[in-house]
């Protein structure tokens, strides 16, 4: 049995039937939409497909680059259902599409964190345009069904911060096949740990398991480097940062707003949470305003952590 067949056969997360993808009928419709987009993408001339990491990470000048970028944070690309615990984390697909179009028209072009790191360390050139990073947290089915087709149309890529378990069935979930489709489309695969646990509250052994084992499992399953960690709900302290470093990650992302640069602490990179109801004009304004924000603090905890 080939590696591809093994990946398809193993299910990483329970596939949902409600919020993340709707009814079974709707999920089949969504999959047809993604399949159609994939077919169209394969027919696109090679010069227009998203640049692979290997292509963009070609050796640079050897001198560190100076790219300074906003990192955008998305969750569910769907309208919130009645009673959703964090309704602002739901962004209808039409709103997401409009935001991406506005970013393109304003001259922005997405890169991955690995590409950004290559620029910071070796001066590797980034694609033409103003660089920014698109991240998706948790691994909601709607990220595959709604965000992936839109980004494919733009020949854009993103970063998926996957958690391996603990995503409630009512909120979505991705199969290994769907995750592999993202990777094949040029997306970078990173992680939030095994189960989106509050890392600050864990014992040293539990913290190690969440951070270390998640990386090793994803590396073996999808044959990707997994160089970046994403703090669940943004919670971190010195012990969490030390564990992330010892697990071999190059850095990690927070939920503290701001722009990331070569002078940033790579284990406390800022991100901009994009909430539902944000118009394209408001998004561009949010990005601009965050450029002057202070660096994330040495630790970040809250008594009522939300999704992230």
C-alpha cells in the first residue's frame, strides 16, 4: 500500500456533521467544491501555481533580510450557529473571500513562517508584493471547505496550526486526506499541540507531551518539518517557551497584536485576530494600526481563555 493510501486511510480528527461542515449533504457539496477547485488548480500553468517552500527558500544573499509582516489569525470560515460560545471567531466565507480580494488589490502577498524565517536568517527573497502571513487555528473543516478553494483561486498559501485531538465534533475537524490536500496546495503545517490544552497549567511531563509529541506525530504522518508552534488560546510563560525551544521549534505565535520582524523574539511572534463582521476596509485599517503595537509580553495568561 502506498504512502498516499495510508494517509488517506488514517483519520486524524472526527469529521463533523454540523458547524464545521453542516449536514452530510452540505459536506458532500463542499467536497465537490474543493475537488473542482483542485482540478482547476492542476490545470493551471506551472508558472501560476503557488511557489513551493523549496523554491522560495533558495539561498539568499547570506545577509539577514528585513521583512516586517502582519500575521493574520483565522478560525472558523463559516457563519456562527445559534449559541456559539465564541461567535466572533466565525467568519462567513463571503467575508473571508472579500478580505482576501481586498488584500490582493492593496498589494499584499502571503508567505509562510518558514519563508519568513529564511528571509530573516539568509536574506532569501520573498514573492513580489507586501508580505504577510495567513494562519488558521485548530483545524476546522471549514478551513478546508471554504478557505482553501478561495486561496487556490488567488494562487495563495497559508499556515495551518493543527491540533491532533480534542476538537469537539460540533465544531469541525479535518481528516488526514483533507490536511494532506492543504499541504499539497503549498500550505505550511504547524501545530497547537495534541489537544489545545492550557499549557501554563500543565505539569512538566504533560507540557512535554503536548509540545514534543504533536510535532513528532505530524512529522511522521505528513512528512513536513513543523517548525512553528502556536500557543493554545495564546497562553504561555517561561516554562512553556523553554519547552517549545527544547522540542526543536524555530519559534511560536501568540494572540497579542502587532507585526513580526527579524528583531522580534521568535517565540513570541504577534498575530492579529480577525473576527466576524470585519469589513475589508476595517481589515486594512487593523493591519496598519497594529504596526506600532508593542512587543508581546514575556508571559501571557488570562483567567478566561477563549479559542485560539
